[in-house]
C-alpha cells in the first residue's frame, strides 16, 4: 500500500512506550487536519496507537502490517 502523508515518524526498533511518546510530541507540532505516517516494529503499537487516537480525538485513517513493520496513517483532530 502506498501512503502519502504530510509528516512521517519512524519508530522502528523502539519499544513501548517510546513510539507513543514520540507520536505525542510529533502530532502536537502539527496543524489540525494534517496527516502523519507512523512506521513501527513494536506489535503493541497496534493497540496503543488506536487508543491514543481515540483518547485524544485524532483519526486513525489506515493501518497495515507487512513483514513485522506496522504502518499507521493518522489525521490530527481539533
């Protein structure tokens, strides 16, 4: 799947809670409506990123997994 995003966060090789901490810092600096592609290798991100979006009002547009790499496309909410 090809994903085009305004911003990218590479969290490969990092483990909980680091990917979500980095995500929180990155999305805070974005404008409402911008998109962020997160790439991670920690399986716990499948749970953590969805909860992050739900709790903070961001939209998880798409997620997929391929060969141990997890990708998430988020849209910053207002």
